[in-house]
C-alpha cells in the first residue's frame, strides 16, 4: 500500500500540485488493493475466522478494536463480579429449572465432602420438635446421655405395660431373686394404710399364667407400718415355697394414705425380665465375676454343706459360716431344723447326727421359741450341747435378714444339709482355737484413754447359806448406765482352766461370749465387750470359772466384799450357776445359799470419736476426738481396665482395732468423673473387703459411719469420717515385654507357695505378656536383688571388702554379703557409696524398664528408698520405679502386740504416702498399695484358709497365725498387684 500518503507544504507550486495528483492515484490504488484483500479474505477465510472477526461486536453493540480487547474487557468484569460481597447474588439470578442446571458435587473441596460424609462435625441447630424417633438408631442413646432423673427411675415394668401413674412414680427399682426366666410376673397390688383392713400396707407379686393370675409368690404385708423414710428399700418375702423374694425401692410420698390398687393384670403391671435375677444364689449376682472365680472348696467353706447336697437358697443366703466343735470325724451331721419368726421371737437351729439313712441324736441346738432378739442383722450364735456327756457345740454366723419371717424348715436330711467335714473342729477344746469369739469381740489392752466416771462397784447383801458357788449371774433392770468393760477379781481355784464372761438378754439370748485362760492368783480379769451396752437393755452378765469341758467348777469361793450397795444398781437380780452346769445353759437359781457379796466393776471406757474431716463433731465433751481414722491409701490407684484390687479394711484402715470395738461400719461408694455411680456397698460382709475395679476411671469414697451417733431420726447412723481415692484406669494391650529388676527382702527371696516371681510370670503369660527379671542373685530360679532380712539401709550402705565377701547366692543373713549396689574406689568401707550406674556397668545389665522395691516389714520409713531412687534416676532417667507399701501385721486375738505392730506399719506407710504420692507424672515413681490386698489372717504363712481372692489355692482348714510371712495366697496377691502396675505403666 501507498499509505501513509505524502504531505503537501505551504507553497502550492508545481511540485505541490503533482503531490496532490499522485495522492489521489495512490488512494485509488490502495482502495483497489484493500478490496482485493477483503475479497481474498472472504473467499479464502474459514468460518471460524469470520466468526472471530464478527465476535468483536459484544452483546451491548460495542465494537471492540480486536477480539482480544473484548475478551480482556469481559474477563475483568467477571473478576469484579467474583469479588462482590457474600450473598450479593440473589437466588432469582440462579438457574434451577432443571437438575442439569443445579449445583452438583463437582468442584467441591475436601472439607465440604468430609462434612457431607459425616467425618467433620457440622454445628447445626435443628428446629424445635424436628428430631423424630425414627432418626435414632437402635441403642444409639447411651446411659451417659440420660439425665439422673431418668436413670434413677429404673421402671421395672415391660415396655408394653400401661402402668398406673401412681405406681410408676412410686416404684423406683426392683430386684427379684430366684425368678424363673421362663415365667411372667406382675405386681397387681399396692396398698397403703387401708383403715378397713387394720391399717394395712400391702404389696404383692403374682405369677401370670395364660392370661390370668397364678400363684402369689411374694409379698410385703404389714399392719400399722411406719416407713423409715419416704424412700426406702423393703423386702417382699417368699410365699408358697417359691424361694422367690424381692427387694423393692419405693417412694412412699407418691402413695397417698388409703391407696388401694388391686387386680392390676399383666397388661398394666407386667414385670420386665431384666429384674429377674434368675435361679442362682442371689448374693452371687452382687459380684458374679468373683462368684465364678470361686471353686467348690471355697463355696463349701462359706456355705458349709456337702458338695453334693442341695440346701435351700434361704440357707445358702443366710448361713455365712459354721464351725462344729468336738465333732467326731468318723460321723456325719446335718443341719436338720431352721425356724425363724421374729414377730414372736422364735429362733431355732438344730444339728443332728446322720446314721447314713436317717436322723440320729440331736447333738446341739439353739432353741428359742419366744422372746429372741438378735444382736445385729448378722450375728454369731452358739448351738449348745443337748446330749448328756457330749461336748459337741456349733458356732453359726448367720444373716437373719435373708430368712423370711415364718420360715419353718425341718426334717432336712443329709442330701439337703449334710455338713462338710471341713467345718468339724475335731476333738479339742473350742476355746483354745479362739473360735468361740468373733474377732470383733477380742479382748484388747487399754487404748490409753482414761475410763469415764461411770465406774460401778456393787455389793449385794443377798443372804445365802453356802459361800461356795461356781458362777454368778447379775441381771440389771432399767438402769440408765452404760458399760463396755466388765471386770472381776480372781482367786485360786484348783480345778479351773478358764474364766468366762457371757452377755445375754434377760430372756436368755446370747449377745457375746468371752473366754480367757485361768491364771492362779487374785489378778483382775477384764473383758472388753464388742459394743457399748446400756443397763436399760435389761442385759445379764454371767461370769465365773469352768473346766476344760466348759462345765462350771465345783465349790468355788468367789471373792467377797462388804462395801455399800451402789444406788445405780438397786433392783438388780443376782443368781448363781449350779456346780456342774454347762456355761451355755441358762443360769439356775438354787435358792438362798448365804452368799454375802461379790465385787465386780462395770466400766465405760470412751475410745473417742473418729475424725479426719475438716470439722470436729459437735456434742458433749465425750465427743472430743482422741483417735484418728483413715484409709491408709495413696490418692491414686492405677489399674488396667480388666484388673481389680481386693482391698481389706483391716489391713488398710488406721486404728482398725478400735473401729471393731465400736458400732461402726465402712460404707464405700464410687463415681466416675462424669458423676455416674459405679457402685455403692455397705461393707458389713464376712470378708470385710471392697473390690476396686479398673473397668473405668472413678473416685472411691470410704465413709466411716458410727451406729451410736445419729443426728437425724431418719438416719440410722452418721458419717463421722471420709476418705476419697481415685482409681485411674486405662485399656492395656497384650504382647509386651517387661524388663524388671526386683529389690526386696524375704517376701521375694523365699518361695512362699509358688513365690512372687513365679506368680508374676504366670500372670504375664496368661495375658500374652513376658517378664524378663534382671539382677545378680537367683531366687528360686529367678534373677533379682532380693535378700532375706535386708532393710533399705542394707541395700543402700552395706559394703564388704572383696577378700571377706561371700557369694551373691550365699546365705543373705550373713554379715559378709555385700550390697550389689554399693562400691568403693579403694575397697574400703569408709569410701563406699551407692552407685547404680556402676552396678549396671559392672554386671553388664542392660534394658531395665522397671525397678520394684518391695522390702516388706524391713522397709523402714521410705527415706532410704527415696535416696536410692535419686541415684537411680541419674543413671536411668526414664525407668519406671514402683515402691510397694509395707504389709500389715498379723491379726490374731491371742497375740496382743499385733496391735502395736500394726500401728507401727501404718505410721511408716503414712510416711511412704508422704514421700512417694503424686510422682507418677514427674519422675515415673508409682506407690503400690500392696498392704491393702494382703489379708491380715488369710494371707499369712501359718494360717490355712481358702476364703479370698484366688480360689485355685486351697490350703485346707484354718489354723492360728504365728508368722508374718505370706502363704501362697499372700504371695499371689502381692504378685498380682505389682503386675497390674507394670501393665499400666508400660
């Protein structure tokens, strides 16, 4: 092209005119050329090129210079739109007329997709009443999501029952014992204070058979009943030989006086099978895990019948223990008769010989047809000899609450109630076995508090014709005086073997019995009763001398006195036991025998109240705190989720011996961190123990409750002291190896039964774990550093020069055995020191994950262990260290210094707690309460019993305790708890 064209100047000469002409020619030429090019473009261009060119014109009619300019312009507008404020595009601008136009799952980010899949929480607020029942999955609402109000209701009715509102509100919980799972039951009757029926209170449960009422199986039926509180647990007693009874928690405040609900059939009050406990011993349900772990020998011990006999559930539930004294091992015996009706005071238990086919002689019995009053719900009763010349008697520990009033079991043959020979004590004096008194009735030395001023000295002017009598009985009548100590001065009695003191009611029911060995001379005999008595109880004290067969001796001159009569005791009745009388027979008054008087003392020794609460109990000066009570436990106990701790109160509670002398019990309850109750238990059981479970983390509260104190009429007794500990639990997986160094004394070094080491290995193997024991000394095949009789100071300081040293596997009691942890740079004692790093190096010991200190009674106060730990941590900062608490002293009523030993160990265990508590997170030091699962009788070497945690250990009959070392049961208990802590910490 010719463009740009030439420009003309200012002058219009010839040359300028030529330029104009030439420009015109060029313009013409260019137009032709352009037209040709356009024509070529049109002829040769593709459709897309033509469209691209046309696209320079946008929708608004604006022609852009090029297509690129238009695209850049519109791109900028799109970006600007994207930057507009949120929600600025109205929904009317969205195209949603078809599924294809709507937003799909394409191009959504991962967070949105996770939320839609349920993996990311979306905080939404559903509209009121918008969540409907079909939206909940079956069993999706768990217990922790329910309110306490719902959980405590525990309606025991089937879901289809249309229960009357009054009944639904009043019945809080129900447990049916021995219910038949194949049957249906209903509660058709609920009456309160029906005047027309003698102010009747009545609740009944019936079978439901084929759409109609069947047999009435149990009921609560009382006239003029007075509830203990608005909410209480009542017992519906068994009827029609069903052996089915019910514990019902009811809120009487929801039942107005005059309520008379009856004939409420199954559609209204059908009971849910969940309340049936089934045809099993009801108390085994309380702890089914323990029950399944107990073998037949243990069950025989508690339920003292032959393995193949079939006693009724009433007897199984009520008889806690039975001892038959002076029985003939070659003969068979049966508990043939058991009757109870406390509405009339009836209590009858009879034991007969069994000839092999029928009943023989009635050898001993408790036979009270009227007026019997039990000491407590659970008590020990004596069955006295009934055959002249025999000495067979029995002690039965019985829970009367498990026997419904009106029970009359008789003619029970050997196949029903044959007694096992394990309960025979044999041909020996029962007093010498200490079996004649409960441990709680043991005679103790003075605690140290002075007696109160309630000291009574009595002399009687009763005129008798003969001063030689064997025993005296004094019955007090309505005297407002209390006592818990009885004393009388002894004298020389040639044929006496024992002195005795028996506390009975005036009707003859024995409350407790004490027997002491007779000692010649005029010493004062003291008997400490199991609780405080008030003479208003109309109690009777019988005291005197007897021979080895418990027959009162002849012609005994009891000490005389001539002091004036104490006015507090006017109205007392004095009798004497005729010579040759059995001490278990009622006193016989032989008439005037010219007996002048006898000295005796009734004392009230105030042991003081119990306190470790922030505030003192209020009351009279006698309430001043003189003895501290506590559960001697670390603040935290660590248990794997599938383990448990059997805690014995007599081992773990401070001043347990005083607690036993007072009417005091321990109540135990526990709650998880979310406030849910894990369990609650009032511990008046034969075992005197609590089973602490590691199934979940929870707090356990121990309440000491004093039955002699009650600040409210609605309460039976007050809590006078409390202690809380935390159970810390976690799930522990198997397949672990525990490289462990054990440092201890004879508890570890000597093989008691299978031995602590071997029990630990067995526990680990059963869980799929392994324990590698480390050390230089071999104790019954296991490496460790255990030395019999060694104390913490021995391990920490003893050094013996090499030339004098005995072998590490020699006699540990030798003074020439050197501590494996103590080294000297010049082989002198003066320069010796504890050096754990050198111990590892010298002995080429590697890979220690755990170190356990169990020094038994040689543990000192723990300060030496603490010093060793500091040195160990310098060498192995990450090692787990376990300090085992000191085992308790033995508990044996004839071994009086055991109280002092127990107090000493409690004091040292308190120091252990002070030194080692709460160090788990800071320096991996754990304090193991090995004293708490060590029973003060059953776990000891010379005691043979089989009532406790590990039922595979059968040690035979019970004998006296004379050794502080463990038996196989004790060793296994120690091993179990140490192993539990290894599992938790590793």
